[in-house]
């Protein structure tokens, strides 16, 4: 038995050695085209980066934005390639042509590149990262077809965005708002008309303040530690399913609807809020609250009360329920 085993072993080793040799030759043959492809790809990217037609691409993007949305104007300071296959836009300004002084959107940098979802969906999908208003935005834009004219959908995540730096709010509302914004948007748009859009958002604002159009409970503004809202948009109707807020003066919750008007300041409000004094109100003794109002809030002993907000965004009407 020992002899047979010794006789068989060399034959087995020779077969294994032959298989390993063949596999090694196959791998060796495969290495050459892979290395050649990587070399060509690297050289192409290098010359594309060095010889990138920045001015031509910038002009094309600005003209394309005008064709896509005739009412808007896009201005970009510089365009450069973003490895591996993307574009970086520096100092991009999007504004209305008839109101260029205050941008609709301003980004310090905007990087856009194809998403791997193109391979799974067969549709154009791009992802982007953006530095704007002191914070960061990133997301995905998905089109229905490669003509880029059909309805599209986008997902956006926000973090650290400074509300006070978005000057269009002050311009539209005529009063100050501040805070740090975070959250997510999921919207579908039909063409370029925002009034044909639908979707949802989950947004939070921390460490901010808002001025009132008219004094409320003796206060001309209110500071808050946080505001959290969940909203659903269907065409022009914005449904607020959840609204929680808390500050040093008051806290509360609410829900309702906002009917969006093309003139945003004239959008109709129908909100119901339940408000109560914040836990530290009686100890803090806010100086900006009239004595009568402070006495009223103290007498509530922390019990909530309801108010109705109607009218428009620019001229809200508040009444007690």
C-alpha cells in the first residue's frame, strides 16, 4: 500500500502543477489588457484635466440653464473637472432675470457627477455635493429620459445651513429669520414649473429667531432652541402634518395647510397652534414682554392655549380659540 501511494503522489503533483501553470498564464494574459486600459484611462483623465475647456463649458451651462428655465439666469465664475468624471462649479449664482440683485440660490462650490444608478435604472441620474450658506447640501437628481426635458425627481440632504444668510427670505417677508437648518427633501417636478411639483420634507431649525409681522403676546420676535416640521406638498397645497417648537419664552405644536401663491408673500395660511409658556419663562422674566402679557402667561400656570393663524404670509391674522 505504501508503494502504491508513493507511485501515485508524483502523478497528482504533476497535474496540480500543470493547472497552476495554466492559470498563471491566463492571469498573465489578462494583466496586459487591464494595465493598458488603466494607462489609457489615466492619460485621458490627465489631458482632460490639463486641457479642459473651462470657458466653453461655463458658457454652455449658462446658456443651457436659460433654455431650460427662461425666467432664470445662471452665472458661474469658474468650471473645472472633478475626478473621476464630474464637474465643479465655483461661485454659482441662480437668480430671476428681472430681479438679479438677490440670488434665488448661491453656492460657493457645486460638484456634480454621474451616479452608478444609471447602470441599474437605464435613466440619467446624477449626484451632487454643494457648499452653500455656511452649510452642506448633497443629493441625487433623476431624470425620466436622456432628453432632460421630462419630469424629474430630486433628493436633498441639508446640514448646517445658515438661514440668516439666505437674503431672499428677508426680501420676500420683510423681516428677519435666523437659525441652523438641517433635514431632507424628496420632490418630483414636472418640467420647470414649481407649482406642478409634489413631495415631502422633514426639516429642523435650531438656535434661531423670527420676527413677527405684528406683536403677539407683547412680543415682536421669538427665540427658539428648535423647530421641527414635517410637510407634504401636492401641487400648490402644502400640508403641515407636524410642527413642534420650543424656546425660552413659549413652546408648542401645530398643524394645518398653506396654499402657495405665485407671489409667495400672498400665500394663504390656515394653521392651528397649541402654545404654552416655556418652563423657564416665569424665572427668566423676559424684558421684551409687556407686563400685562407676562401676567397673562403666568396665570396660565403652564397650561396650553390654542390660536388660529389665517391671512397671508406677509400679513398673518392671529386669533385665540
